């Protein structure tokens, strides 16, 4: 167990050898520093994501005291109010009600209608990168594309979009294991500012509705599909955070993996039809969301180990996606891999509602780079963000190589 240390820079640089050790040690192991049960195998992670004895919350059934847990600190209340009313942290029936409303914006037909906009924007972003001779793939392409797409869907005016990414980054800091108090303070501040902004925008959309998701949620509410104002605010924040955070990190993690596997990059450059498979394989190979937590609502047993009600389980997506029982040669990046049941988008009732859109965005940006910057090369080794749960890079400096 010594190798699994989510605060160790060496582990953060490459957690996959530690995952192999975890898998070798058994199907479930208690990890005292976070008071969690670690589940590292693909079959178990996949099954437990669908197991209704586990939940993203317990407050629909138990008080904190009943569940043997302490209430969050009062100072963190704005974050928890925002977070706990989003469908990702709700269970049925509230989860079902909200997801039904939001899913109308993510039907295959609706998402497919976004493809021309996504493709055009990806091309423009890469054109600018090429005109500059290179830059930071993170800030120049990976971030602006999904932020613009989800902001457009929500109906957030373009001049208002600058704070969205910083707010999201600060809020997502609370999803790390045992976040320190300064991280919590930034998350609380961002939660207040983001909520206040959306409250004003919702009021404006009530007076002047548009053809956007916020207006659609207001209309659904008026027609009887009830959403409280807090649920509406929390849903918008969740869609923005989930709608770009994983896509941004999947983009830079993926390109960094390609640069470190030049034979695979060469194959992709020679055959752009590999892009859809490449998107899936890169999400498996260096998973943007490494861990997903569940509360044990009713006692379960894993491989003879009883996990009691009130415990917390850490489902290790990164480990599951490298499980040799499911993926032959999992440490090899293979863009021709066809059988690829990765769980980077989760599973069960909390399966990522935006997965089809994320796939379009990832494929569009990859295709734009391949077509417009065929000699793109790494300009400097990147730094990893000091995060474990949400795995990404501080930046990815690239340049247009000459004479290749």
C-alpha cells in the first residue's frame, strides 16, 4: 500500500504502477488517510457504479448523525448548498426529475446539431495557434472550446464568460481528497460569486427568455416540471464544470500521451479515420477523472470483505481503465484498440449526460490539430497539476516544427 499516496508528486506523475500494486493486493482495501475503501478492479468498479446500495449522497435517507458522519463546517455551507443540489450529488427521485429535464438538451439530435459550431470553433482556435507558431495547447485550444460550447448552450453572454473557468477550477478543488482550508475557502468564494451571477441571469431570462438551456429550464418549471431556483443554479454550475473540466484535461492528457508515443502519433497523422478510436483510447490511457466516491447506504460485501453502512468507497477509474483482466496490454497506448469498455464517463444512473458532446468536442479539436498543424510538437515538458482526483496539466507548450 505504500505506493498509493495521492499527495506524493511521484505518484501524481504516474499513478499507474501503484494501481497495479493495489490490484495485486486484492479487490478492496481500506485506506486510513482518507477513511475510504479503495476499489481498483474494472469489474468491481463497473458493478458498484450500478449498485443501488451505494449513493452519491445519503441525506435522502439519513441524517448526518444517523449515518455516523459529521456535518460539514458551517463556513463551507455555500459550496455544499451549491454542490448538493446538482443532480450528480442527488439520488432518486430528485435526481430522476432533474436529469429528465436536462436530458432534453442532450438528445442525440440536439447534440448533433452542435457539431458544425464545435467544428468551426475548433478550427478557428487551431488556426490562431498555427498563426502564432505555437503556444499553450491548454489555454489556446483545450480550454476555450468546451467552455464556449457549454456557455453557448446555457445562454451565458460572451462578455460574461471570463470568470467561468476560474470559478470552475476553484469549485473543483473541493473534489480532491482532504482538501486544505485555503482550497475550501476559494471554493466557497467561487460558489457564492457563481451563484450570485446565475441568480441574476435567471431573473433576466425570466423577463427575456431566449433559445438556451436556462430559458428552457425556466419554461419547464412554469409548465409544472418543478425545479427550485437553487436546483436551477446548481444544475447550471454542474453542467459548466462537468461540461468542460474533463474535456480540457482529456485533451491535454491525450496530446501529451501522443507526444510520448510517437509511433502512435505517426499512425494517427497518417490515418485520420482513427480519431474516434483515439479519443476513447486516450481517455482510457490517462483518465481525466481518476476517482469517484460513493456512500454505502446498505451494507455490501466485496470479495469476502464486509463494508458497513456509513462507509465511503473510492472507485478508482484510473486503475479500472488499466486492469489487464479487461484490457490486454493496458500500459500500451493502442489507437487501434477496438474492445474498449473504459469507464471514464462513469456508469449507471450517474453516467455522464454530456458524453456524446464531449466526444464531439474531443474529436473536433483533435481533427483540427491533425489537419491544420500536422507538425505540431512538444516545446517543453509540462508540469502536472498537484491534483489526484481530477488529473491534468498546468499547461502544454507546443510549437510548429519545421522540415518534418
